[in-house]
């Protein structure tokens, strides 16, 4: 008994934007699924099982939407699962789909993640009054800002680091036709001068609210080989893991969460990674507020403790740096919450398949996809490569 | 795979297509605080901040939820905490949420009461927002006695006590 | 495929309204029970998976708070489905099949009492064409029951018999919410609440939680004298539109049952997640269960139906019969969605 190898043979995404008023929820997910199936040169009937993921159902006002979407995703007569692990859900959905293949239960699985935040009111749903707790802040930024301040205090990082990350990701997004934000006039000063929302997080350092979907077709080794033989290079899964921690507890490190470190360690062990900065060619990492880039550089072992911000300042994570982070523009440029984790996983796979177009990192052969959610407590990550493990 | 352009029957061709609908939904819920939260909130209604100690790790949880998140065991031992403590971290808020009466900007902070191993979220007032710093010692400002209720709004906000700031090492692990 | 077994199961006492305890407090004793039963603490459990829904809790991200009852530090490998715990069990079973885990904790819970369940469940329906009409769950079940009666699949008399039998079985189950029943002819004198359904045809509304532990191969044999081995498990979904489906049969249950191997041997007991009386007939037929099969000896969902846990409980109850030597081969079933849209079937066996 060994795990079956998993290949990524098809990837699709919608054009993410604030409001997709041209499609229903079903239309949104089908757009991504169509593209993934076309990329894989498959039809709905080739798919054996569907795993769908999204964030809280209050975002669209539909309870358990997999029931409504069964028809739209060609699921009649098939097994369908719906995963929900908060913001990391896009990643964990992909891992659940992968495990169906690793276990030898199915050979071809379609996995889809989406959010149509314009249908309901995402800000409201994110700060739904929690019983017996008076609301203090609006939006997720209010929760994360104090932890960013704590990172700045611990590391001594200068104030402008967050600006550099936001600028980088938004400029990268200009090369990604699927990205939500295409800010052609963005500059260092325009980011720095944008309004402070929850000090130290500025408006331009904050992720948008997007409608969007992402879909991936996963197959077993035979499927990956067939795709390769037909001239469509697959991405091979090298490792994957999930970790969870409680929201708060005495001594909890919210800046450098143990869950993130351990999840990464598990993935790296599976993938034979001992030096992530040297061995990965590119990383797609869940950075919804710009300061999370230096924080995650440390948490994921790309930089020593307290030094993540120096990689940003040195330009190491730029597209022409030694370890590009988020050439797609990242969560800072598109954030359909339930899909964002899968977009990171998919963009990592696109890089090693050489299909990232204008935001392709030349010669990328190993990539990290990362997602996190909740109060920095849910983590899901995978490593993919151009070579079969 | 995807169909061609939609062809409508003759009588429908001149009509404006429906592009969206508004479907308001209202659901009412009656929440149960639970035993741990009820004890805590009743304490608040008598101007006491009560934490709960874990029998395994000995730490004091705040706000208490009836279990230790690390050990997963029930916590029932009540520990009365001071209504003064340290600001471990904070942010300055510039965006209102609907229904809020707060004037902008305002500061939201994590306050670690003396004796607790976890902090409470609260507002900081009675000090210009740009003078607030980590390590600042603060005390709770309660509502008037006749306005006390079993909810955290009974603590209006926290204000500086004027004592010297706590040294970083003393609250480092909460940062 | 690896041999995986249920080695422990626990549930709360299901009540109409759990007024003192919140979801976490209701769940914690159940989690402790299963871990204590097999002598495992959280650090020895390789994977944890839960099932629950925000719409019952009335709060987004509601599953997050239950981690406090699990003891998730140091960090654990954990996942969650916004579905009945039976599907969380499926995800955990798959994880064990990959070899990445040898033990798994599965739990689910639901408090229906905070909200109006019939209205909450209407939020599961197509948001453009159906949900704005607010068709409640009982009305939809009544549509299906009417179709079944009209084409002779069942009758109100048979349905009343199922209700009485189930709740009398519930009297032997200390965890059941409803225990005991009047005779069917007394039940049939009651008025209809949504024709053709009467109150007795509907499940009780209540609060409850359940948990179980899965283990693989030798680990299962170490942890339990009589593990309940999962011999087959499969799930399928049908179309969402009620007008597109044949409401008088359950093709997804039939298909899942075939794939799970129900017909591969004699079935001693079946725990069927049929919240409405007429649905037991549909499921029994879809699974080809004959007269010799004991149906819902626990009382089934007609005796206790904690939403999100009721399906997991069917598996736990069936496993319990096997573990106590009361049955050698059992079928457990779970459902999700309006009128049995999605169905999971699990075949369990004792040691051979």
C-alpha cells in the first residue's frame, strides 16, 4: 500500500472582479469548471467525483450550496463533498480531492472553489454579531492589524515594508488577466498615501472583495502520464498537509503560528525540501494584508525569525528576485475568499506547467501553494513539481 | 460543451431580460451563552472579571469558554482577575461598521488583565490615539452601577492608569 | 483498500432545547467519552474531521469554536465539512485509506433550537427560483409523501406503523428524545400538519452531538475487542430541482448501496436516516432490504434527529450493534438535502 501519485491536468479560473453581475452562482462555478475541463481535454462525463469548497454560507445567503450546484457541476449520480475550513478552504478542498486519488478510490476528480461575495454582504458576514460579544471592529483587518503591529515591534521592521509588498503584488497582477485589481497608476506613494483603515493596515495594503471561482482537474498517475504524452505537461503533487490550532490560548503566537510552521515542515518532508528559499522556484502564498508576506516568509522557513522584511526590501520576492512570491498578484489583487486558497494552489501548478503566460517565472519546476484561514489558525499547503516524484 | 447563444420564443424577444433579483431573508436566532460564558457575564454584571483555570496546564483562560483550548479539558475553577492590566497590542481603526456610534479614529486593543494568561479585546479611550503604546497600563471604565448588564458593553472602555509602562519582557509572550 | 473500523462511539442525550450549554459544552463530554473508551488522547489521534453548519448556529465560522473542546494544541491535522458528520466520516475514512493516518476522530453536532428549523432549511434551496418562496422542509417532504402515496409506494397507515415502531424502539434507547408511542390507529386520528403528513410522520426538532473513532487494521484490533469493520462505503447525489427528480424512489441510495456492497451478504440490522416516515419505505426499497432486517432499532431519526449529527449517529448505532455482538452485518445510511437528494451508505461487519 502506497499512495497513488496525483497529477494536475486541468486548471480554470474566472475573471475575478467585484461583482460578476453577468452570471449566477452556478454560472460562476461552471465558467471555471469549463475552463479546467477544456484544459484537461475532458468532458463532464470523464469526472468521477466532485469536491467543492467555499467559505461561510452567509456570504451568499445559500445554505450548503453544493446541493443547489449538483446539476450545474455534472454531479448527478456522482459523489460530491463540500469542504469548509474558513479561509484555507480552497487549499484543503484541493487536498481532500487529492486524497481521493491517493487512496485509489477515484482516478479523475474535479475540484472547485468559489465565492460570490456580491450576492450577500461579505463585510457583514465576516463581522456577524457573535452572540454575547459586542462588536468592536469591522472587517477581518481589524482582527489582524494588532498582530501586524506585534510583528513590527518584534522584528524592528521599517514602516514601508507593507507598501513594498502591496506595490509588488498589484504590479504583478497587471500581468495576470484573471486578476480582479488592475491598477495601472499604482505607485509607491499612492499606496503609502492611501487611507489608514486599521493602523497599520492601509487601504491599498488590503485585499479586495471579489466574486470568483477556481477549478482543478486531478488525476492519478496514468492520467498524468496520458496528459504528458499528449503534450499537456501535468504538475505532480510532491506533498500536501493541513494543520489547525485553536483561535486563542495562553501563549499563542499569532504572528508566527506553530500550525503554519508544522504544516510547512510536513509538506517539506514529503517533498524532500530542506531549504525552501533555494529549492522552490516560486511560491503562491495567501497574503491578504501586505505585512503577511514578511511574516509568512519567516513562518514558512524562507527567512530567519525577524528577517522576513529584509527579503522584501532586497527585492528577493519580486518576479525577477531569487524567490518570487505571488507573481499572479496574490490575494491582494483577487480575493474571492472561498476560492483564494485554491487559486494559490492552482497558480503554483500553472507555474510548473509553464502555463502562467505573462506572469510565468521562467524555468519554474517546483512551487509552493499556501492557504490560511480563521485567526491564523487553519493552514493548508502543497508542493508541486514538473517532475514526477 | 457550452451551448450557443440563447434563442427566445417570439413573444419574449422584445422583453428586457431579468438580470438579478433581490431576495431578502430574515432568520431569528435565540442564542445560548453556555454555562462558562453565563458565569463570566454574570461576573461582569457585578463588576468582576472572572477567568477560569485549567486543571492540567494551570493557565487562566479569558474570556472563559468552559474548556482549555490546549488540553481540551473542562475548566470550572473560577479565578477573579483585576480590572486593570497591560495593552499587549492594538490597532487604530479608521473605518466604521454599520450601527457603530464610535467616533473615528478609535483604538481597539488586546488588554491582558493582571492574573490572566489571555487577553480581552476592548476600546482604549481618554488618551490621544497616537500616544497609545504596547505595554501601557490601563484600567477598566465601567458603566454606572444602574446600567450594569451581563454583557461586555458594561466595560465602556479602558483608560491609562498613569503607572509606568510594563517592561516588554513581562508581556512578550502575548505579543 | 485498508480495513478500517469504528472502535468507539458516543452521543449526547438528545433534547428539544439544550438551554444551559452551548454547542461546545454539549459536544465536549461526547468527545471525552470516545477518547476515554479507547484510551487515546488527542495527540495520539492522527486526523480529526467534523461536520456542522453555520446556518443552524446562526454564526459564520461556527465550527471554529468547537476546536476548544478538542484540544488542538500542539496543532492537529484537521478538516471540516459543512455537511452531516457521516460525510466527515467519509473524509476521515479516505484519509486513512491514503495511509496518512491510522486513527481518526469524527464528530458532529447541531442545535436546531436557536432558530426556526423549517425556515432555516429552506435556505438550502435554489436561491433564484425556489428559496424566495420559502418552502419549508415539512412541506417539501409532504410533496414527496403525496407522490409516494399516489403511486402506491406507501400509505398513511404504513407510515403511522413506522412512526409507532420507531418511537417504541426509542424507549429502549436512553439517548433518544422521543420514547414510546400511541398505537397507529390513535396516531391516524390526529390532524394533518402538511397533508398528507401528520405530526407523527415528522422527526422531532432538537439539539445533539455525536462522535466516533475510526482505526485501521491492527490499530483497530488493539483498541477494541470487536471493531465494527467498514466493508463498503459510498455516497451519491441527485439533481437539485425537485421537478427533475422522481420523488417516489431513491436512485442515489440504490447506487450507493450497490457500490458499498449491501447485497453481498445478509443484513441483520439497518439504521436508515429517514427523517420522515414515508422515506423509510423508499430507502428500504432502494437498498433491497427484506423483512428479516431490523430497521432503526435505535428509534432512528423519528426518535431523535439532531441535524448534522443524525447521519453519523446511524453509523455509530449500527456499529454499536455489531460491537455488542447483537448483529454481524449492518447497513447504515445518511442523507442530506431536500427529499433525500444526497445519500451515503455504509456496510459494517463484525469480526469474521
